[in-house]
C-alpha cells in the first residue's frame, strides 16, 4: 500500500510513516480484510465507506504542507466524518491532538471499538453534527471534511487558527471538487479549488 502511495505521488515522509503505522484491516469487516491494503474505498455499513488510502494521504499531505515545521508537534486537527475511524487514527499519528465527529451513532460506536486496541490518547471521538465543528476544542491548525456538502459551513471557517488549512469536498452526488481554504488573517480566507472528488454526502443533524 505504501508503494502505491509513493507511486501516486505522496512525498511527505511523516504522512507515509503514519499510513504505514495504522493497520487498515482493523477498520473493515473481516470478510473484506484481504482487500484492506488495496487502494479502494470499501463499505463500512450504514451506507458509508472507508476512504481510499490515496485520498486520505493526499488530503493529509495537503493540509500539512503549509504548517510550519515547529508547529507540527503542537498542532490540533479536526475531522468531520469519522466513519470507521481509519483516517482519524492516521491523523492521531500526525497531530498533537485530534477531534473527530460522526453524525451516525452506529458508526461512532464502530469507530470507538475499532480504535480501542490502538490506545490513541490524543484522539477524541465525538457524536454530533460535524457541520458545527467543535468550538471548545479549537482553534484548529487543520480541518479535514470527509463528506461533500453544498458549501463549507461558516462554523468550520471560524474555528480555523491563523494560519490554518481546511480541505473539504464541495458539490452534489454528480459533481464534486476538493476545496482548499487557507486562513491567512482574522478576516482573510483564501479558496483554491483542487481536483474532482467523490465523497458521500455531508448531511444535517444526527441519526
Ligand atoms: N473518515 C472516514 C470516511 C468516512 S465516510 C475514513 O477514514 O474512511 C464520511 C463519513 O461522514 C460518514 O461516516 C458519514 O456518516 C459522515 N458524515 C456525513 N455528514 C456528517 C456530519 N454532518 N457530521 C459528521 N459526520 C458526517
């Protein structure tokens, strides 16, 4: 899997090491474990998927790219859309503190069970609507949204540190693109539209 990531252009050695350190087979159903290290999205129940490893690596490399080296060891990150908890575990290897929010209670509980054996003391899972962020845990150096909405919620933009990066897919079921937002000042956010993307929808409220 790491060779595939290198071949797909992932260069950040900390990201490659973090991806290598998390056993992805722990995050998929036993029947799919033999495919856990292929670069594919797989079903995790509740109509959701575990993201492709190359997508996880690309997103984390992108949010980390602008983070000053001395800040990496102290950085606080937010993930919206825990799913089965895989990306959250990778993020816990890259950031000092990680908060991850999931709106489907069944998945929040699956993630908790999947992550328990890894004993990641710097990762906190929250059940709730991640569109609202986690105001008491911010501001965040990095925010990664794992589901596509029609816009980036203002609450998330407000919870970015200065400077910070946010990555979120924006669009509907047919057309999505990854949006990169850089907060450069208290009142300054810069948007760059990156590649086309394919994520599950960002939904409102909890279930
Ligand atoms: N991060 C996961 C990807 C999970 S798929 C991984 O490592 O593979 C995206 C997840 O976002 C789904 O579990 C979905 O339920 C969740 N989601 C969608 N809308 C959300 C919202 N408003 N708040 C929190 N989670 C949400």
